[in-house]
C-alpha cells in the first residue's frame, strides 16, 4: 500500500543512525564499524519490510470486515423496510402475539 511504503526505509535509517553513533562514540575500528553498520542496515530493512507487510495485512483485514458489516447492515435495512412496506408485520412482532382461538 502507498501509505506504508516508507516504513522500511525509516526503520532502517533510525536503527542505522543509532548504531553508527554508538559505535563511533565507542571508537570502533573503521573496518568493523563499516561491516556492523552495513549489517544493521540490511537487517533492519528486512525487519521494516516485515512490519510493513503485517500492517498492510491488518489494514486489508479491517477493510474487508468493515465492507462485510456494511453489506450486512444494508441487507438488514432493506429486509426490514421491505416487510413493512408490503403491509406485513416483521417476524419478531408476529411471534409475540398469542394464538387465535
């Protein structure tokens, strides 16, 4: 989805920035620093992609659920108005009446 496409790069950049600053302040040798920062970038890019996929999945599930609820509500409204317009009473009211002798 377009709304979530920037999640992986932001997760990667945030994690990489934190690791780069921490390793720089601890005076890591440049070759170890470079390998560590690159590894963190790759790992958190994949991690961000997993987060994006999960969010997209839950958004799709919620949209489908809302669509189904709207369809059921529309069917329910159409069924109730159709019975009343035809001159008949809804089933719930008919079942509450005592039997006629």
